[in-house]
C-alpha cells in the first residue's frame, strides 16, 4: 500500500514518478529496483528506460516538479516587504506546498541518509535555509532564528511525524501552521526593528 493517496497526473512519465515514489516510501530507495517499478506499472523495463535511465533520474524529476512551487514562493517572498503579514503568508503558502507534495516530503524524511548522498539533498537544505531567511529578520537574535527554523520544522512535523497519528490530515496541517505562525510572530515581535 503506497503513501500517494491518488495519482497526481495522468501521463506515463508522471505515473512512473508516482509509482516510484510509492515504492521508495514503502521499501526504501536503495531496495527498490527499476524492474520493480516497471512491474508495478505493468510495463517492460525497456518502456520505463525510455523515460528514465536511473532511479535517481526519476527522483530528481519528481523533486523538480514538486519543488517548482517552492521556487515560486521564494521568488514571491523576496519581492515582498519584510512584514509580519508577509511572513504569515509565506507560512500559509508553504503549508499548501507541503500538502501537495506530501509524498515526496515523506520520502525525504524516511530516506534521509540516501537523500543526503543525492543532488536533491543539497537543494532541499538550501531551500529550507532560504525559507528561514524570508521569515526571520537579517539581524535576528539566535533565539529568534531558532524560532523561525522551528516554525518550518513544526510544519514538516504536520506532514511527517503526524502522518500516522489519528485525525484529519487537514486539521493536523492547520495545527502545525498555527504553531509555526505563533513562533514566527514571537520572533518578529522580539526583534527591536520588527514592525508588527
């Protein structure tokens, strides 16, 4: 049973990404072969090879597709004034991205050692740093930097750590967002130059 609730899209390339992500989440990236992905799809390995040469190609393309909204969020956030309202909106939009890309984020969480060795690991790290930079003040005190970083981790926990907990996924995501907003609000208000 996979972690992807339903296929994201309908074309063959995207079906391959969805099935591969399910298998990576079920049995781990290292233990999943291209043959198993092809079998799950009901195609030959040659048909799969036509679209992707390696597992890393599949994972990288999936990451690129799901990372696009984060790139757009970062670009938008860099153009906004550094107000509390902007920071809250960044968190709301990031929460929506996490919901859409939940299967990929769950995979990353459950395969951290593997992800660190792949090129996407480097990109993920820099995306988190870039997001923290948007929600913290440039000269924020260390405790406020920790609050902002923890705000993002709370949102990730809403997707990963709470995925098997009882309750509606939307409610868990909203609860994590509420905690994140509280942390960023506190950091913003603690900053002597921060305008509420």
